[in-house]
């Protein structure tokens, strides 16, 4: 599995996915998983799980029909109940799904190192937070929590989701599910483990605080973020500043110390370590951070169709203005919105906005398989981009997803739809078709049943 072409051949030749039966069973043996020869052995179970997600995360009751239609080895000719399939998924430890995801990513992630996917010699990554919902069970409410202000039984558990994407290829490096009220920064130490020295992490202003920037610098990584909305920025040369945590601060003065001007609204400044650390970082890790770091601040105004003039103030650890021109940093930052499109592919196209499992372990397994399938779709897109000689960002995710869903052994990858280049496209987030006018559930179900019974008696 040294190339995408090989990975695609495995997808086409083996409906169990890019690893195949031997690879799945090898992972199970390495993790000490024992199994008997039965209708739903580990390889068949994983293969059906992948097909289930590929077909829009259909209910488990529908999977037996997918198995009946699958070509050799993928469940064809097998007969089982929905409960048997759920039990088979539950028997496989979470580590199996995670190791399989790791094997797929090991096959695909080297693509991010290809010259055409580097920015000035650096790999670039997008990090962002989102959420997803799941069934209303006591275990999931306890594990992830629910939105505030809801009566018991009227809402659903919601998980916080942190995602890390390769900016150039769109591959999903990893995803972390946490309780709803977890901040985006809580899982960033885990995200940093996927990065190598010199990699550039791009996100929103949540990630531009001192602890995160200092952590990146300490690991030889780089960051590019909007300046936090509470931080004061001034480009006045030699300007005074307030001491971090000092008494009697002067209103309107920044806490950063001016170091050097690099051009118009482009400067080096020193950020000083605050007196106390954030909740997401241990005291020992915070104490290990340096007393100060030098970063670069720059500000540019751009004209965006439909928005007019927009002023963006950035902070970055890429300090050399010749090696990293301000305009190129701005353009790199503007492409961060690709992460919103990628999350939309996951949650809307693939229907990951609502997961179906009723246990915490089940939800985490489901998330791992969604991530695996998403990257298989990305593998198809990368191969189509190579063959059709277009940027991978132009290849239709939905078309690649639909082809992978229906591909059979021996199928040749056809030319996929290439989306037009629309860098400033703006579309309203609304639906034309009206939903059915059902009342929202604002009382527990048992209470509503009693009200219905009273209404029927009166009638």
C-alpha cells in the first residue's frame, strides 16, 4: 500500500476496503482479539460497517440487504439479524477500528509531502471545532452532555468534535470526540503529535493565545491565526505597552512589546507569558513554556464579493518577511475556509451530523469508520485529480463518494465531475423546500402521551 493507485486497486478488487481481509485479521491478532468462524467474522463485520457508512449511515436493519447484494467476500450470501450485526460490531474493540484507520492514513498521508502539495516547502494543516448529535440514552448523556435549558427527554446528547485536515489534500488526519462543553484547545496537544517540525497549523482566533503559540514554537511547529479578538494590536513604531498582568494598565495599550517593523502594518512583537495557565493545559506543561516568544503581526484589508472591505489581523510564527511575504500569508489564511467545506462533506454529504450508536464506545467506533471512509473518498479524488490534471479541490467530493459507494471489482475509475473555479462564491444557508409543520418537542414524551389521551377522551 505504498501508493494511492495501489490503494484504489484494493478498493476496487476487495469490497472490504483498502486493507482487505488479511489486514483486518492481522490487526485483530496483534490486539489479541479472538474470534470464531461465523457469519459475521471481524473482516466481514468491518466491511459491512464501511458499506453502511458509504450508503449514508443507513440503519443496521438495512445492512443485511447490503450484505446480500455485496460481491464475493463482502457479506454476499450471508444471513443475519440486525441485532447479530450490532453485536458483531460491539465485539470488536475500539482499538481495532482505530488501528485500521491508522493503516489507511499511513497509506494516504505521504501524499501531503509531494511537492505540489507543499506551501513554500511546508506541509499545511487546518484545525477546527464542530459538533455532532446522537441518540438520547443515559450513557451518552453522561458521556457527552446535552445543550443547556432543555427538559429531560426533550433533547439529544451532543459531542464536541475537533478535526485536523491536511490543507492541500483534504485528508482527515484525525478527529476527536469530547463532551459538549470541551473547548477546541483541549485536544490540540493530541493534534500536535500528528505534526512534524516545520509544519504550519492554520485555525481561527481561538488558537492564537500565548499557551498554544508557545507550545507550537517549542515543538518546532508554526502557526497562522487571526489575532484573538480581545488582544489589542498597534503598529506604531516603538510604542509603549502594558506589562502582562501589571497594575494600573493604560486603556487601549497592547500587552505585547514592540520589537521591529517589517513593513507597513507588519511587525515583530514579543508576547509575554501570562501569570496563570489555561484549564486545558497541565500546570507542569504551562510552567515548561518560555517566559516570552517573538511572533509576527500583520494586517491587511481585502475586498470580498458580497462583504465589501474586510480587515484581517494575523499572528504567525513565520517571522521572515522575505521567505514568507505578507500577501502569501494572507492568501494561505483565506483558504482556511476550506475546512468548513470539508466538515460539510462529513456532516451533510456523508450524514455524520447524527450518529446512530447508543453507547459511548459505539459512537467512537462509528466516528473512526466515518473518518476512514472519508479518507477513502479523498483517495479517489486525489487519483482523479492526477488523471484529469486538475487541483484536487476542484474534484467533486459527492461524485467521488457516489462512485465509491457503487464501485464493483474490476470497475475503472471514470472521469469525475470537476467543479468550476469559484473562489468568492456566496450562497445563503437556507432551504427552499418547507419542512412539515410539526410541533417541537418541549415536554417529556410521557407527558405528551398523557395530554394526547386527555384530548382523545374529550373527543
